[in-house]
């Protein structure tokens, strides 16, 4: 079989399983309403939780920066690409998170593969939640550390593994803060207790928690009051912060090691300074406008209540990610298509992103959705859910 035959066959296989994906094209602004294929729809599938992705203050700051400094960073940070904007953003993130030091990465995917492959070796063991994000899974594989996966959020199982696994090297527990496809949170309070008892370090991925969880939006570590017990705190600026880029916070020495050894930091061109400037502006707005987190929380409660009362099966808890379990791949796609016809954009999530037989709609709410929009979406979901015999 040659490559052409193989790719044709692959596509047919994907289509037969209802797993072939296509890109939709967005025109105009990235907001709570977006234009897709020439049609304006309500956007209920974005990670832009606080509505900052098209914030004019950020755009203005970036424009000003660009006119002064240009776009490209020219080289990696360690060569000559380390610009004022990168350093200023790292300082601001460290200050906001109350951590000693911070290192920027180009994106969350690169952060996770870089952090894990730099900090773990063949003689270490890593305990990883079964539903952790793909970038954590890939980072662990790259590190060649021994992998012990525990069932999702199962603390008994985690303790059993911690008890019965010995390693010559280090031990690390790794977890998402807010699980991106299930919309639930890790029991971080219990995880840090187990970590102390069994002498393991903890790494969290706050991608969906920064700006959302905790009294000041610092993330799940703040929510549980365990900020000083989580050695490696990674997060992204691409979700609630509405911009792009990712960070790792930790001790001075941890960050210094990463700066020297994380391959996805070293062997790549620095983020454009304007992107770092956008992130810093977004952090400022996030801190100034606490109403956004409050509005988001209100919308989460309202949407979960409306769906729950109508008998729709949702997963997760008090997070902006509200998965509606459908199970069958094709029914999930049909549900999503019918919603689109009603002017609502909610994506169907299928394997391999989620386990076989657990296809779902992944509905996300934003701070900028109006009460009328929340109500309309809930009612429309109930209507279609009934037509598809899901209720
Ligand atoms: C989105 C996401 C990432 C990747 O971040 P990007 O900046 O989009 O590359 C990593 N971890 C989790 C849990 C995520 O949801």
C-alpha cells in the first residue's frame, strides 16, 4: 500500500466510525456570537470564558506595541529573542500567582511536553489521572518515566499506587485542575495530602482554571488554599485570558532548571513580544474586572440548573465546561448539527478525545452570555434532546 492509498483508507475508516472532523471557518470577532459559514450563531463552545479574546484594550495595547517593536522575536529566548515583554509578563504571572518564579512557553501543549520531559527521567515514576490532557500524556511519554495511571479522580486508587510503587528516583503526581472534557475538578486538597504522606511532588495544569477558579481567579490551587503545596503550577493564557501562550510557575531553582533543559523552550523561537504584551494586558483586565468571574459563575449556575431540571444528563460540577452525555458518536454529531440549524454552536466531542461510547456535546458558558441567551440555549437543547430520544 502506498501513502495515497493509505490516506484514502484512513479517511474512509474515520468517516465510517463517525469520527471524521472538518474545520469550520469563523469570520469576524471571536465573541459570544460569531459568524460561521456566513451565519451568525450563539457561541457556546469557546474557552474564552471571560470574553476577553476580542477585548479592545488588549487590541489597542498590542497595536501600540507592534508599532514600536515590530512583530517577530528573531530567535529563541536564549539566543537574542528575550524581549522586555517576555520578562514583564513572567514577573506579572509570578506576582499574581504568588510564586517565586515563572517561565513562559509558546503554548500549553509545548509547556507540558517541555516541563515533564525536562523534570522526569527513566528512573522516576509519575502518577497521572486517566483523563489528563493529551499534552500531559505526551510529555510523560517523552520523559520515559514509569507511568502509573489512576482512574479519574480516584483517590483510593492513587493511594494504592503510591503505596505499592517504588522508584529509585523522584515521584510526581500530575493532574488537570479542571478536566477539559468532563468539566469536573481534581480533588487537589486530597492529592496534596497524599503527596505529603508518600513523598511525591505535585504538578497541576490550570489551563481551564486560571481566571475561573479561586477567589481571585488564580486557579484551583487557590480554590483549595494549597498554593504552597503544589510545586509545579502550569497554566495557559489561551483560555479565560483570551490571548495566547502558557507558563510554568515554581521555585527559582525549578524554573532555572526548565530554562536550561526544557527542549520546547530552548529549541523554538520566542513568542512575539506583542503576544506576551497581550497576555499581560489580559491579566490586568482580569484582576480589575472581578465582575467577569462573577457573571461567569452566575451563568454556570443558571445553565446547569436549567438543563438539570429538564432531565438532561450533564457531567461535572461548577465549572464553565458543561458536557452533555450522548454516548453515540452519530447522535452527538446530529445533535450538534440540529443546534447549529437553530443558531447555536456547540461542538460534538468524540473518541479519541473522549473514551469510546462516551461521545458528548461540550457546552461552555461565557461571562458575556446574556440571561436570555442562556435560557434560549437550554430550551433548544431540551427540544432537540427530546426529538433524539435522549430525555
Ligand atoms: C488547552 C489545554 C492545553 C493546551 O494549551 P494551549 O495553549 O492551547 O496549547 C493544555 N492542558 C489543558 C488541560 C488544556 O485544556
